[in-house]
C-alpha cells in the first residue's frame, strides 16, 4: 500500500538502526510505500551501504545514509538536521535501534545501565524532541519499537526490560504532549528473529508453545505494522500495538 503523499511531495522518514534485521525491513517497506528514507546505522556500514544501493536502484535520490553512535548525545540533533538538509521535511520518525544484552542481578554495572538506556530510551526521547517541530509542520508521526518485555519481565534482562518500559511510557507521554499535530505510537514485537548467537532450540520450542499462532513472526510483519501506524492509523495515538502471534495471551 502506498504512503499518503501531499501533492508531488514524497513523505520522509528517519529510521534508526535501519541497516539490518527488522530495521532494514522497515526501511524497505517504507521505501516501497513511496517514502524517502534517512537510514541510520551505527557499525553495520557494509550492510547499510548495500541497502542504500538496493533502494537507490529502485528509486534514485531517495535514501540518505547516516552513521552515528546514539549514545553520543550530540549526534542526535545532527540526524534530524541532516535529514532536513537533504530532503527539506520530516514526516515520520521510527525509533528502531536497540541494544539487547543480559544483565544478571549481582553483576550489573552502571555501564550496562547506560548502554541499554541510551539506545532503548534516551535516544528515542531526544530524537523525538528534536524532530517534533518538523513533525508538527508536516502533521507527521512517531513509531517506537518497544517489546512485550516492557510489561512482563524477562529473567536476567532487568535493565533491558526497564529501558523498554521507559520507552513505552515515553510513547504515551509524547502522544499527550505532541497531540493533536503529531501522533506517537509503538509496536511491541513478540518472537520475530531468533538471536544470531546463542540460540537455544529448547527455549525456542517453549516460546512457540506459548504462542497461539504457533510460529515466529517476520520482520516484514513488523514493518507493515510500522507503516500502518505512520500513515493509516489516523485515530491512534499513545497506543502500543502487540505484534506477537498472541503470545501475551498465554501468560
């Protein structure tokens, strides 16, 4: 489905963590829907440039790659400024970038806390703050990628769960602060991509047994939910959309 356009102007969306996995699927989906995309990445330079090349071949002059460490506060306003400088507008912000790691109680350090909160809570909030005037001008939207573990804890991942819970509250608070001009929503994925390292077949089977639809979701299903919230969910704000195969029903 095509994104809503205003005249001949294509919507512009900034997607963080867009080089790989779910972020790349979001970038592809939005680009296919007619958006120009500012594609942020941190260390996945080769994957980011390959994706840029792919999308640029489909539609020239439609993608802007942006490298930044989101823990570096000064880089956050630059991402928005470079997007505006290239495309002249901003219609959507997708806060997808995320750090995920174990933090077993008794071994957690302030560095663990800072790393997990930087990408999962602090950067999304300050990017939203910086982007807000531009999104108000375009009557745009923000979509945050949350997690079902924002509401139900995952053992040995307390700090990650707390950071995602903060992101969910930011979604609701920003929806209140920025309405009616800007809608702010979130997607809470369930099991989508199994970890690239350390995958446990027994844990996977147990997770699927608790999922009524009985399967892992796809990055494309998350991407389509993001697209819908950005462009079609005109009467939704402050909402966290679970895309989890019904897993939250199983307790």
